[in-house]
C-alpha cells in the first residue's frame, strides 16, 4: 500500500509539473533558439519530477528524527531533548560529506549517486529502527551522508536540463522537496506511531526509498557517465575534489558572497524553526495546537513562495534582487517577532508566519540557481557542494548561537533580534555584489 502510494505520488509529480509549467507565460520561450528544449519537454520534467520525489524521501528521513525521538527516547535510553543534537549530527555530516559530491558525480554519474543516497537513507532508518543507541547514532550519520550530496547532484542534472530563463523556477520547484519531506514526516508518522509503535512506522521511509529507487532505475535521472570517462576519473582523489569545491567557491567573489549570504540566511531559517514553536507556546501563551498550526503556515508559505518566486526570477526580476528583498523581509519579520507580546491577537502570528515562511524559507531554490548560473561550465555540482558547505555551517551553528544568546539574555526576543541581524547582513552582502558575476558569465560570453 505504501509503495503504491509513493508510485502514485511520483506520477502526480509529473502531472503537477506539466500543469504548473503550462500555466506560466510562454513569452520567454517563444522564438528562442538558444535554450536546450522547452520547459514542457520530458528532458526537463522527467528529471525534475524524479529528483523532487527522491529529495522528498531523503528529507523525510532527516525530519523523521525529531518526530520519532520523543516516542523512541525511552527505548533508546536517551533524553528526548537530544533530538536537536542528532539533527546537528545530520547536518554536520551533510556539510562535510557534500563537499565530495562534485567528484562523485563526475566519476559515477548522477543516477548512481542518487541510487546510493536512497540506499544510505533506507539503511540509516533501519539502523534507527533497531532500537540500539549506537546503531541509532550510526543511522543518523548515514542519513546525513545521504543528505549532503543531494542538492549538488540535483543541481548538476537540472543545470544542464533546464532552459536558462526558467532555471530559477526549476530549481525552486526542486527545493520544494525538502519542506515536502517535513510535511510528510509531520503528517504521516505521528498518528501511525500512536497506532503501531515507532519501530514499525519508521519503516515507511525505507519502503518509500525502495520505490523511488525502482522508479529511478526505470525512468533514469540525468545522463550516465561512459565507462571511458569513469575510468579516467578513478585516478582523482575524492579528498582533492572536496577541497577543490571549497576553493572554487572561496576564490570567486560572486560565488563566495552568495555562499556567505546563504550561510547567514540558513542560520536564521533553521534557528527560527527551532525556537518559534516553544516561544509561541511558553512565552506568548498559545496552545500547543495553535503554535503548531502557526509553524505549519511557515512551511506551507515556504513551499508556495518557492514556486511563485521561481516563476518570476530571471524573467521579470533578477534572482539576486529577489534574494536581497527576501533577506530584508526576513529581517523585518524577525524583528516583529521579537517585539511581539501576549497582547497580540493570534491572527497576527499567522500573518508573521506567512512572511517568515515566504521570505525566510523561499530563498533556497533561488540561491542554488544563482550558484549554478555563476559556476564554471560543467562545475555546477562542485560549486553547489562548496556553497552548501557554508550554508550547512549556518544550519549547524545558527540554533546553537541563538540558544546561547537566549540563555545568556534570558530572552527569546534577544535571540530573534540576533537572527534578524544575520538576515540583514545577508541582504546587505547580496546588494553589494555586482549584477553580473561569476566565471560562467565570462565563459558564456566568450
């Protein structure tokens, strides 16, 4: 039943993407001869739908950790609050492991990498389901190892398959897989855990991974590397590729600026997600259900914003200008959150959630698209891996720093103000970058 539902979801993904693309204006692609196919062609929709489904499964595995740990804590012999530490392990592993994505994609091809990531995801969840603390920790590490190369590999495929003018839209749709995984984990797992227990229910994820694995084998995920190319690339050390990804981003002003801005925005995004619900519940006095509903609005607004912003970015307004605006709006929304009080009506917090979700979560696909645009020809995966290292650094450090500020000041408002400063710094940094930048621009001009 589960596998059938996942298969049906994959087919729906393709139909949804066709309808979404058909609803968009065609003026940008009419009369163009320099774009690699129409947005509606299978070479775009096929990989996009497949990558969206696989990212949703992998993200669901990481989001399942804080959902399942409260129910599994007693059996694992750990405190429920350790869920936050385990998420840091996931993203630290992803931050370091993702650096090798460029070399791995060049050596094995995107399809083999994605199949490996799905395998790591299934094994990680199976180890957690074993119910032993050390096995669970190993499972968390495997999930982090699956998360790291996910975005660089997808960027490698879609930077080649998507029409340049629609690339921000394609990347924004791709990035909907991450919040979609969170929604799936939040909607499916908790009620089933109450009925069947956490050990059996968490195995939904390996079943979904196996189904996605089968679909990827049938439909493919991007071009496969030839045996000759793969043979030559076996001589390249993976470690050199990892450091090469960091050097690529650090040496280019535009790539470095976008990566640093992404680090600041990622820290604000994840830290806000970490402390918003407990702030609304314990400080403002909303019920747990109401605080959870506000949090759901943040995720829902983020998904909608990623699609809508991707549809206009690069066509009506540049991605860089949109990113400057989104970072500034995020800063303003976090300042408003810091100034909120118990006398505010509940509807005000739902309004804040719309702004926090749309701006604070809607930027990710645009930034990955901008990184891929600025990357040298054929090095989108390496550039994305290097930039992701910075962003995951923000994800790991953001909640820890915000928590330290909240503890030291004994004030959630101080924490939200610090996060607002991080978002404002990202906006100012992006605003100072030249509209045209990156090595790829020069190469394409030549």
